[in-house]
C-alpha cells in the first residue's frame, strides 16, 4: 500500500511538472505526421493536380530544368507526387567553390512541369521541429529540455501502470455521471488504449537524442577527444557513400530511360523519387526509390550506373553488421512513422493526440481534486486557481495558436520579406494572448466560462480556415473536391472537424453550467 | 504521501542527478563488458541508459528513506564504475 502511495505521488508530479511542455510536444509532434500535407496547404500557389501524374512525359522537363538551374551540382534529386508526397519538386546540391553552394530546391507544376513560384513558409516542418527543437532557445538546450520532459513522461507511464492494479477493468469503466471520476476515467482511457504507442514514442524519442544527452557513454569508450567522438558519430550515421566520382565528365542516360528501365524490372511498384550522386560524372549513380509495400522502410531502393544503366551494388552498410544499429533504425522508423500509409498515419496522429489528451485530462483532474481538498480544509485556493488558469491557456490556447499560425500564413503578403519569421512569431503571439486571457481581471469569473470562451475562439478559428482558403487561393474545397486532391480536402475538412469538436465542448460546458446554476437556485429556494 | 519537504527535495535530486549518474555508469560498464565490436557495444549501452534512468528514478521514491534511496544509487554506480575501469584500463 505504501509503495503504491509513493508511486501515485510520483505519477502525479512527474506528469504535472512538465505537463505544458509534454502537451506541446504531443500536439506538435502529432501534427508533424502530416508535415508535408500542411506545407502543401500553406503553399497555395501550387495548382490542384488535375490528372494522375504522367512521369514519362514530365521527368524530362524536371531534368532539363535541373541542367538549366544547376549545371555544376554534384547531387540532384527529383521528388514525384506519388504516395504521400504532394510535391513534384527538384533539389540540387552545389559543391563548395561553385556559386550558391549547398542545397536548393524548386517546386514544379505536377500537371505541366512548369516551375511554380511558391511563397516561403515555415510550413508543417515548423510544427514538427517545435516538438523537439522548440523555438527562441538554442538547439542543444532544447534537446535537453525535451529529453528531460520525455524522461518524466517515461516515469509517469511506468508508475501509471504500477498504480493501476485493475488496469484493464478500469479501462472499461467510464463513470460519466460523477464529474471528478469522469475526468479520471477519461485520463485512464487515453492513457491505456494507446499505451504501447506512448511507451514507444517516449522511449524512441529519448534514443533519437541520445548523442546529445548521453554523451558520457561514448566518451567512456572512446575518450574525451571531440574529434574522435565526431568520427565515431559519422561512422555510425553516415549513409555510406555509395559511389565516389572520378572527376571525369561523361554523358549519362536520360533519367526517364532509367525510370522506364526500373519500372519494367519492378512492374507494379510506384516510383517516388530519383536521385543522382556525382551528377555528370563518369561514376554517377542513380538511386530509384519506390514506395515500399511492406516493412518499416518507406522506400524500396535500387541503384544504377548513370552512364549505362547497369545495376550498381553499394557497400554493405554498418547497420547490417551491428545489432545495436539495426535496433536504432527500427526505433527511428517507428518514431518517425515515415513508412505509414494513410490509415496507419491517421492512427499515429490520433494516438499522439490522445497522448496530449492524457496529459491534459491528468492536469485537469489534479486541479479539480486539489480544489476539493482546499475547499474542504478551508485553505486559500489562489494557487489552485493559478493552475486552473494555466490549464485553460495551455490546453485550449495551443490549438487556437496553431490555427492562428495557419491563418497568418494565408493573410501575410506572399512576398513579405521575413514572412517565415512572422508566421512563427504569430503562433507564439496568439498563444501568449490565450495564456494571458484567463488572468485578465474581470468582475465575475467562472472557470468554465474561461474554457467556453477559449473553445469558442478555437471553433471560430478552425471554422474560418476553409473559408480563408476559399478567399485567398485557388486550392479551396471547390477545386480540391472536384479533382479529388485528398491532401487539400483533408486539411480543410479536418479543420471543420476540429471546429465542430470545439463547438461541442462549448455546448457541453454551457449545458453543465446551466445545470449547476439550477442546482444552486434549487438549494437556495 | 506524507513526506517532509527535505525528503522530497533529496529524493528529487537522487532521481534526477543520481539517476543520470547511475544510468551512465551502468552504460559505461555495459559498453566495456559486452562482447561486441566497441561501437556496437557502446550504441547498445546508450540505448539502454534511459531504462536504467527510469528504474533509478522510481527507486528514489520507492525506497523507505531518502538516505536509502541515495545509497541504492551511489553503491551500484560505484560498482559499475569499478567494473568499467577494470575492463578498460587494466
């Protein structure tokens, strides 16, 4: 009994201390599973794809564009709008010593192959990065903070299982009549149903940052010399140079021929990208990535020599020899979910949101219980009110802020110089206002009124998203439904679903408020 | 849970700092002891650190007294460090 008491205490505080950060990580990390889709919505200049992608006709145009833009590039990459990717896009890498060294990219029209001038946007990648790089603080510090929060999460998960002797029985219990226990039951439901996901995502998240947080371990094996450690790191994580150029220029086969060659070898597979290493070199190697049907890798990959189309076999990779490294890659793939098709991707997303819900309901439940205890003991409950106010600003405020980020992206001028920065600032400005709102002095302030106000704001923000899309672009529901562009349909439609959920919350809160007012009136009579 | 504030502060320190030290020391020993390629063994140990860390943190609050909690972290850390030193430098 005493042990369970300690564990209950630990569970409560481990979850609560980093509650806000964990909530942010769960929400933005979940959004990250749709980063490409979000970015695509935020770049409305790309026209709706009106017919299925015609690779043999359009690939030469992409290659031509690359030759025109990047004659000296050493690596090039062509992404095709297949599978999850909504992009027909070219990327090139200029080596040092050439104008504009580094990676560059251009978006092409998936119907015509013509270049599209897209606006700069922080896109879905910003939300994805927010869940572990955070913002406004150095990367290294963010890694430590998010790792620490994840460590607290891990402890909260383990102790959560320990304190639930009747974990499965509790799971099937939902007592909605009693307010306090309803919150606890909801917390249990969202904690237990996706428990394997929560464990996996937390532990794998920690492992992905281990070279920041557990640096003493490699130092214990290889010494403190940073150069030596860097070397070990590079050996572990290099993809292995598949081919080295010999510096002799040679004309390669057109990429479309390699596309057709690979297509005839693997009929039925969908080619998602082509990449060339040592472009224009005699030893150039073309990598053809196809959407994987099974397994954890997102792509099945084949390699060809660019000059003659013969198969090319790269060196065997380190991960095939090291058990630890294959484990690491499994963990990485599981966390990132790049292999997930549409259904599994939605499951990932919803499991992540349930993680956010678990943190949120836990924190709400704590505040309710504390308030009861304080009122019973006749203690000053100002500190509890503080937590309650923070709960409103964090739990309801963050979704408003993210919605505000989407709207800002559309409302800012497409040519504004620092628009990417302002998009990102907008999220924090809106969130700051939402965090402040419960603390504003007012005559009479009921907690449920604050919740209702914020969810009302969230409902308005999300309901307006499809309409703002309609007003500001040609990629609105009218077009996307007509041409069955499910990426765009999905974004607008999910915004409406969120708006409906928030409106439902408002309705519930108001309903309960009416009931409690009636009860009070009844008692006083 | 009725525990004095000083006990809670001490246990929190044990969980966060002591747990981190223990997790690392265990990983040092494991990386040196596993009969694998050195890089392989190190990576394996690194990936297990968080498991040690979680167990250590839970121990810090499960132990009867704060002092026992610290002892239960420091002693195995010392032993692990000794094993590491013996395997690595002797």
